C-alpha cells in the first residue's frame, strides 16, 4: 500500500534553494574561467559586410565570427526534444556564413577573462551590415501564407478533417464566424539560458540550464561530430524553463566551441533582451473559428483555422486545433494551419503550446454560443460532452463533467448572473466567466530508464538522468522510490542532473512526472523483487521456501502476507550475503502512438473579474480550477504547479504580449520593464480542486501531468468574465486597457 505517493511532502531541495546552497548553471565557478558574450545582429535580413577589429583588447581572449569559428559537422534537424534525439531549436546554426536571417542572430562571440570585459568588448564591436527586405509580421506577409502539411518536425499532420463541414455549417440552426488575434509571448524564466563548458582533452563537460540534459548532450555531440561518451551534461538545478529550455539553442554549442578555441572554461549567459531573440517564443498568430449548432446547443460543425509566422528555415507552428477537434462531441470538423515564412527565430514550445491559444478561441466561441442560445455555459459544455476522442476511441480516463460540476460548486457559479453589466462594486463592473481545459498526454518519447540502489543500512537511492527545473521532481521521485521499495521516506534519496545517469527524455509537454515515475517505479520494484527472491532462496532466512508472490514489504521488512511474524529486514539478508549494496535497473516504454484511447488531461476554470470601464482596468479577483490529472504523486507540488499555470493564464489574458516593429525587425519589448508579467500584487485568490480518476493506459502509475493544463482555459474564462462584466466581447490577447475602453479598437 502506498505510504508516500500522494502526500503533500515539502520539497527535499527546499533548504538548499532558500539558503543559496543550490548551484545553477550560471553560478558554476571553475578554475581559470573565461566569459563569453554574444553579439546579435541589429538587422532582420541581409549580410554581415564587415566586422571591425577591436581597438581595446584588454582581457579579450577571442572574437569569434563566421570567419574563424569553424564549421559544425552535423546539420541541425528540427525535432522535438521529447522524441529522444538531437533537438536543435532550429534547423539553422549561426555564424557559418555572413547571412543574417533575424534580428538578434549571433554574428560574433566575444570571450574575455571577466564578464565585464567581455560585455565591454561586445558592446564596442562594430559590425557593418548590408540589409535586404524582410518580413517580420503577419500583416507584412499575409499574401505569402500557405497551408502547411506537417507540424513538430513532421510528427503531426497540420490538417484534421472529418465529416462534411461545409454542409453542416450551412444547415446549422445557429452559426458563429469569429476571428481572433494573439500577440507573441515569451518565456521569461527567472534564470536566463546559461551554459558553462570545460574541455579535458577531447572530452567536454557542459553545465547547462536545460529541460533535457540528454537532449543537450545529443545535440552538441551531433553538431560537433563528437562521440556521445565524450560529452557530459550536468544540470543540478534549473531556474525555470516553460519551453524555452526544451530545445537546445545555438548558445549551448557556441559556448562549447568557444571553450575549445580559447583552451579554458567558458561561461555564456544570455542577457534578458537576448532571451527574446535567442530561445524561441510563442508566435504571433491569428485564428478563425466557425461553429454550427442546433437550437438546443448541440454542436454540429467546427472549422478552425490558424495563421502564424515562422522562421525562414522552419515550418514551426503550435498545433492550435488539437483540443477543438476532440474536446466536444462534433461529427463535422476541419482544422487547418497556415504559415508565413518570416524573418524571426524559429518559434518553440511555450507553456501550453497550441492549447493555451486554441482554447481561448474555442472556449470564447462556446461562451458566445451560450449567450446566443440563452443556455448556461456549464450546461452547454455538459450537453456537448463526448466519451470518445476524434478517432472514436474512449478516453484513457475522463473527468471533464466532474471537473465542470465541482468547479462550479466551489466557485458558486449557480449564484452568478449571466446578464452583462448586472453587478457592480462601486464604480467597478463585476463579471464571472468559465471555460473547459484540456491538454494532451504525449506518448512519442523513447524508452525511459532509471536505477535503484539499496544499502545494507536500509538507505536507498534512485537515479535518473533528468533535472530539477522547478516542478519538484526530486521530491516526487523520492516518494515513488520509497513506495516501490516500501521503505521510510527519510531513507530514500533521488539523484539526477547528470547524463552519466540512466537515460530520460526531456521533461516537456507535461510528460515528466509520468515517464520518470514509471521508470523509477520499475527500477525500485525490480530491486525489491531481487531482494525478496534472495531471501526466499536463503536457507537462513525466515522466508526460505516461500512463494515470492506471497511476500510483502512493510517499512523495509519482508514478511509473509498470511504470517507477518515470519520475515526479516532487507539489511538482514544483505549482511548474511556480505552485500554492502544491491542495485537494479528499470525502464518504461510508452504505449504505441496508435493506442486505441483518447489521451487528454481535463479541467475546468472559473474566474471573477472587476472592470473599471473608464480606465479599462481589469482586476482578477478569484480563480477556481478543478482538474482530473490521474494519480497525483504529491498534492502540494501538483497544487503549486496548477496555481502557477493559472497565474500564467492570467498573464496571457491581460498582460503578456509583444509586437514586432517592422521598421527594424525587432521586438517592441526587450525586458521585463516593457514585457509585462503578473506580480504578487496582481495575484488573486486561487483555489485548486482535484477530481480523482484512475488511468491504467498512460503509464505505470496512471500519472497524466499538471504542468500545463492549469494555464489552458484561464484566458478564456477571464475573457468571458470581462464580457459578463461589460457586455463587450474582446477576441484578442492580451485584453489591454484600450480594448476594454473601446472594443471597436479590437482587431476583430
């Protein structure tokens, strides 16, 4: 019986983090350290015509450009890091020629003996460019848009179609044709991307701030033509990622190349402005949705289109139609993605990629349908609930109806008014809104591995090549290992952060908890079984001759199920056999991609807002979320992740957005003084509820993940609440003050 899994255990690394003992990649100090600074292009398209030599070279060890950097050996190929291979952020590596494709593209790397000297030299490096015409916004490239065939490096189809959408829309009792626009989003992790590289002969150790140490290892080895055994990546603690560190961006390999060039360790840390141009973003995008329904609110047709801008070299687009195609029962559906090749870095995963924006489109439309038909929004969603996915397969586990009902109960939804502008608090208009939430459970990762080791004193360690980037994996896996071995939690440790440990894929797509726990559980279970079999074969053991299947372990003591007096501790049998330690490997492979089940994690979001109609201010007063994430490994960690996701959803709804200035091809906001994110003063009361659902399909322990579903649906719930408060519908994110004051300014 589980003793540790599910408990709200505090973070095992908490003391190290709050005392400063935890070391992040940007904090690594090595003997003879040098420092690298990237010089980024100041044009969006053209070529480097000349780089003038530095006039002041005090402390400067090297100025690397396309003329002296050297060529990479392997060509980058865009594939998501979760699939277990090299994962460059783009199929382009800079400083291989004089061509410039986007603002901020690395054109030089300055290495010096101090960070200050490197910064000074980089700031004084004079680069002359020849500029050519560029495309940096959707409006500039609209006439060049085309339908894309595949998404995510070819892993997913970009078109999804079933039934006769055109006929169903024509015959619908009610039809809505809606347009939406989204500004670009950035990740803004507390720790910017940082890499420290040190060579020892022909082997290199890399301290990288990454969501996947194995992906960093594989990518550097591939690009530089190194044996995998010659590249070691360490990342004990990572200060946030949110998708920006899921792929391996050029600065990682550039730091390794710079360290080889100068013959000493090199540390490269991106500046905050460089994080807006160097590690991907959520792309600027437009979406349209046509919805057909019967007069009693049954959806008969959905057509969902997305247009976004990508880089000159990659067809990258968030899969916006993944949820709209299957969240509700709908016989006729068409989802299409269009792209514009522009002068920007390849976009990438940003928390809730596809679903965060796509759910705003779908769930806003559902709210508009509820208003049109006079049906309560919760009831409308329940009427359209489906037991199967878009292929007709049953869900591996559901829970959406329960989330809708529980969330409504906790929020007090039945006591709210659906009449716009019907509630005030002084000069503030008060509104409430809600939305469904869903996020996919990915299965295209390779086999995951872990190792478990038990010592004769009863203590144990489980190991896996993952990294702690804020989700609490060290704590949760300690709980999983302790339960599988049936030992006290205090006797278990989890060791990670090193590619010398057993292989684990990048922790992206909310897949980390499920895949790592499955491998850890298997390793610890194999170790427990190994010790049981050792005992039953030992003539000196009280368990000698017993059927291993009839032996339980409680608190580190092996005992007969029907005679608990007969038993002994792990350490007893180990000492008799002169074993100071025993270890076992474990592995887990995901179900096949064509598994006959729908794979979504479900939730429901509810929001209360106060709106000042004169100033256009929106203040979120309450957020309530109910979620069905399968088995919860640690209630405290899961709740924390969901609260964080919900607050990010609030930022997406009201604050976060960046615009490209086409005159220079640069982002309008380049730091946290201009790109707004929620702060503590913005945070409302947030309540998280869990709906228990069992799932025996997704992985060994039935864990579906909570990293991103908390964000999905929040923007729509807030937008719907703004409509309820004001009577004005805004179909643009972020919902800025000017849009609230004058909805006519909204693009749609």
